[in-house]
């Protein structure tokens, strides 16, 4: 099975905690292509005090990376977005037009603090939607408020927030609680898309195993919806299924 679209991973060298070198980036992208991904939209972190990136810096780094790759028919299609952490500067970025949305400009990736949801999160989502972006919530199964129940995300789902599964949660990379939460939310049908969140070469084996687990848990048709059809729809600004 092929034609997957990955909307969360970190392959631009040296901009965050992801891939470090051009050679590693090339191997990561080729490795994911071999597993079935035809399009990889990298999402470097933007996080105050940790990853001081912005739209201009990431665009420049991505364009330099693509230029260094040159024409390479072994590579999948590449694109740029960002993983925006919900920090004290996010509202300023929203109002200043500083978000780095997914290609097509219809959606953006949001990361929350692990331990607790921010106050007035629904209002924040409303403001992002007011700028024309659907919010994609990164790896919800890794947030403590969702470890036991999905109820804490109900208002977000009512606002058409797309929950994005981190595939490696299914093979225990982030611990037992995240794995159990991911299994529960898959069973509930809470996820809109699935992504790899690949940070380097060691993740490729985990992603390969996670693909097998996903197909076993939800079946081939649902897996394809999460890995290919809904990501395509999200990028096109179409309703997801």
C-alpha cells in the first residue's frame, strides 16, 4: 500500500531536535518513501525559549535544503509547515501573520503542553479559524488530560479540530499511557489523520512496526483514510471523512 502523505515530521537539518545532517535527511525521506509515503510535509518546531524559529527562518532553511538535494527522483514530494507550540507568543504570531500553515494554506499544526490544556483553548482555536486555518492537533494521545478519556477534547472536536495520531505511540515510544490512549481513540474513531513525527533514522523501524499495528487495529480501509485520503483532503481544504 502506498500514496501516504505525512503531515508531521522533522527532516530539515539543524533547525530543531530532528534530523541533523543532509545525508541523514536524505536517508529518512527515502526510508519513508520505501514504507509508502509519497509526500512529506516537514513541521519544524516553533517554541519560545527552545526552538526560536519563525516563518522567514524556516522558509529559508527549507529552500536551502531542497536546493542542496538537487534533482533526485528517489525522493518523495516535499513540503513545509511548522509545529506551533501553544506558548506566550502564539497569539502575536497569529495576529502578525507569522504562522507557517500546511501547503495550500487551509490548516496549521498546533502542539499543546503535555500536562494540562491551556486556559481558553477553545477561544484560541476560534481565533486561528478566524484567520482561515483549520487546527490540526499534534499527538493528542500524549497529553495527560486525554490519557484516560477523550472527553477533554470534545469541545475541540465540535470546533472541527483534526486530531493527528503519532504512529509511534502505537509501539510504545512515548510510554504505556500514550499507547493505551492512542488505541482507545482509534477505537472511538476520534482521529482524522495519522503521521509519523519522524525525528531521525532510528525512528524508521518504529514507524514500519507502527504501520503494521495500525492496519491490525483498524483495517486497511480505515488506515488508508488516516494515512492518505484525509491528509490529501486537509491540504486541499476539503471536508475530511
